[in-house]
């Protein structure tokens, strides 16, 4: 293969993996998607990524970028394509505590950012279950969300600048650390969430925030979602907007958790709606726990909540978080499932869940539901376990229909990949799709970048 020889010349023969050496790159961790890449490339610098893409462009060879491989939608499927692993671009190019910015390459792991920021009394607040593997390039390319979006926004809100290698190998330098920059179209925000279809992110300027000096964490039981929304608003008002996380775990979730991980059994009889709520303060000497307890006592008095446990130690806090962060693990234990990732206006979640219960029952009376949600930002992971996977497409379609009918989005934080392309065709505004296709063909005329993803 002449192409592979040329690639070996560009990045070193030991970094062009083929055959058995590509094992581990041929599937998503859930096992839902499998493929055989032509080769896995492990460049070490932006210059090497640029050289690889220039050659791929010249030869019309498809290239699929991959980071920590923590995706869920087939976004890194690379049948017969070159997989471009960014894991060796793992340097922190600079760290500035004064301006609260860090320049990180695409292969830096999210947890590394967390610990480096913590050393300086700061926080990089994006966080989710896969933080030990997920990488900068991947969480920006999917505009990942997670548990703290209610306070800090998704990945996009934490990115000030980008370095991107375009399909033909040109390097686009958008590495500003400015908070305001109105110099034409926002190409940074175009690249974030593009899932590697418009360019390959090689580095980013990321924004940090002051690290909270203390947290208050509680698990609260309630009868319904409107009560939960009222509680969220009361705690936001009562803490000056210091709610870091507001995570919904319904009784069904708690039952499954107790069955699969008995050590994480809910400390009270699960209510229909259980919420992990966390507030924080950056003010030295302030005790957020007292304030949260007082607010929960008020909520208890008016019958808004029925149960509450406030963590009294970091160990207890970690345990409550483990209940939430076990979600992916306990969800995918049963491989035959339909997993979705939707966003709704905050006051319509209950209606959605009621409608879906009926729809699911009509499609498959034996199917079971499993729901977990970042309630603070309206993002629900609605999963169903059909009795027959032949129903999967119909269930997926029903979820998208009910979501869109209620003013929601069928893709909140995991990206589109291949699994939501049909839904894109059905529900995305047709003019928006035309504009997306025009952008794609302008930036990647040969269609070599992550082909078959995002666009229907
Ligand atoms: Zn999530």
C-alpha cells in the first residue's frame, strides 16, 4: 500500500497501526458499533495532523478523528477509513491562573484538566461520567454537556479559542483568549459540535472558573417534576444562582441501581422523583450546607418534597455522585436498548414522560423504560428496553416526534453521529440542512472528513 508507506514517512512507522494493532479502535465501548479501519494513525503534533490531512485530501481517503472513544452514537465509525487518534497531542501548552485560561491540545484528558485547574485553586467545570477517558478534541467536537451545565453551560461556553486543521491540511488559527471578538463569522462555534466533519480540532483555549471552597449535596425525594422545578427555582433564588447540578433519578432508576449495585441503594424509599442537588460557594467561611438545609426545610414544610438526605462528609457526597455517575454502566448492562439524548423546555418534561409511557406501551407492551436526566438544563436520557429490537426504530422515532412536538431537541449533548441521521432528515429544518450541506461542501469538497456522520 503506497498510501500507508507515505503515511509512515510522515509520522513514523510505529505510529501507523494496521491489522491486529488496530484492535480496540474498531468499536465503541458499548459494543453497539463495529468497524475495520484501514489504519490507525497517531500523529504527535499539529504539523503532523496537517501533513496527514493534506495527503488524505490529495488521495481522497476518508479520515475519522478519534479521542477517548467514549461516544455513544457511532460518531467514530471508520469502516475502511484512516482513524486519526489525537491521543499523542496531549500537552498543556500553557496555563495562566491570572487570566483563568488553559491552552490544551486535543488529546488532553478531561480529568487532567480538572486536576491541573485544582492545583491553582481553579476549576474546569465541564464534567460527566467518562471524564477519565474523554479528551478535549472529543468533548468540543460533540459540544458535550454533563452534570454542571445548569451552572456553567456546555463545552462551547467554556471554549475561547481553537486550532483546527482543515480537510486539505491548512491550519486555521483561532487561538484567541478573548472574551469578546466580533471579527466576522464565528468559525469557532461552527467547529464545536461539528463532530469532525468540518475540520480536526488540534488545540483549544479553555476558560476556567474559581474552584468552589465548599459544596452542599443532597438527595431529595418528591412526588412529581413540577415540584422539582419549583425546588430548583427556590434553591437558585435562595443561593444567588449557586446550583451546580440538579440531576433526576426516578424510582425505576433507583430500583435498577439497587439491583445491579446494591452498595448504591437509595438511602430512603425511592420517591417517583429523586433529585441529586448540589450547590457550592467560592466565599471563604460560608457554609452552603446550612443554607441548603434551610431551603429544604422550607420546601418540606410546604409539602414540595417528601424526603431529603444531605451529605455530611466528602465520602457521603462521593457516594451520592456515584449513584448518578453509574448511569451509563447500569444502562448498557442490558445491550438491547434504545438510548436517546433529548432536551426539552424545563416545564414540559412531565408531559413528555407521560406521553412516552403511552407511546411505548402501544408499540411494545413488554418494553421497559429507564430515565435519567440533567433536570436543571432539561436534558433527558430516555432509554427503553424493547422485548424485540425490531421495535427499536419505531421507539426512536416516537421519542423524536414527542420531543419535537413539545418544542424540544432530539440531540442534546451526545452528538448526532450515525444514530440520529434519520431523525435529522425527518425533523431538522430543511433550510438549515441545506445551509449545513453548503458549509460541508465548501470546507470539505471531497467529503473525506468523518463521512456519513451528522448530515442525513
Ligand atoms: Zn448526560
